[in-house]
């Protein structure tokens, strides 16, 4: 359906939208963005660098298990994205656990090596639909901000990838000390835009952190479901930023 200001979404996005907030990882940029199973490919690369051939069938259950452990750690109060230190500790733990499960040699050392490569930006790229979308919105003078659960190095990534100037404000959990889905970080976004929350559309790829976090904070929300894993759910979703039409 055609939105009153020209944005076409599914039927649940209602009312006038005056600005857009974007998630970053998995939305604007990602590990091997546009490559199928980019996150998994990161670990395949680590295994390959040690001469070990690992398939997706092997890596998928390992990642699922460790993601579930991550969820439990967060339920117990650990906030992996609330500071630079927490983020690095989390990912070192995550990588090491994966490498142990894959029976790779020296998993702790390998974890440090891979996180150093990741932090250098070696694996992070823009999705092919990111720049065209941002340029279109900018041409229509639609204000944009970023609200992301990420380490402070996201500022450098956005700059190096050439998209930092599109945003009026970049709210990174590792800098502000607040993680999505906490309403406080969304409230900071509304304040930065000098708008009421209901006038802002948040776009992100995480159902809990982005979609529910935004709607529970009074924002409108659009789930970017690139892999169409939520196609059966009755919510506002698109599979590509190319689908965000003006």
C-alpha cells in the first residue's frame, strides 16, 4: 500500500513518517554482505586458513548452539554491546567457542587473529541496496540516523564505507552504553531528530532488537528480512532496501 508520504510498506506502517532510523549490521552493512550465508562464511574462512575444510552443514548447528548460549548470557545480565570492552570480550568468547567446537588448533590464538582481521574491516562491506536507498532518501530530504548495537569501531566502518555523512546522528551502543531493545536508545534517537517517536520509522534486521524494540518505544518499524525467514509472520517487512520506494 502507498504510504501518505510516498513510502510503500505493508499495511501495518501507518501515519506520517518524517524520518528514518537504521540499524547497521545486517541492514546497511555486514560480514561478506550480499554473499549468501556471509556470517557462516567468516568461520569457513577461518577454518580454511588452517587447512581444514568445514561445510555449512557442520557450522550451522555449532553457531545455533553458541547463539543460544549468547541469549542465555544476556538474560543473565551480560550486555555484549554496551561498551567496547564488552563487545571485544563477547566476540573473543564467541569465536573461541566456535573454533573449539570445530576442533581447530589454538582456538584462543585464532580468535584473536580473526577479531583483529574483522576489526580492520577486511570482512565488512555494504549491501548492494544500501547506497541507492540512502541516496534516494537524501534526495527527498528525509532525515536519517543510525541506532545500532555495535562496538565503537562502527563509526570508522561507516566512514570508510562512505556513508557516514548521510546520517544526522549515529547512536552506537558501545558508545552510549545502552543496547537495543532498551527504549532509552530509541528515545535518544527521537530527541536527536527533534521528533515524536511515532513520526520515525526504524528499519532493521533483528525481530527482537529492531522490530519489537522500536514498536515498544513508540516508533514505527519495518523488518528487513533479507533471508525471508519471517515470511510467515504478520508484520511489516521487506526483503531488500530496494523495496523501500518513494
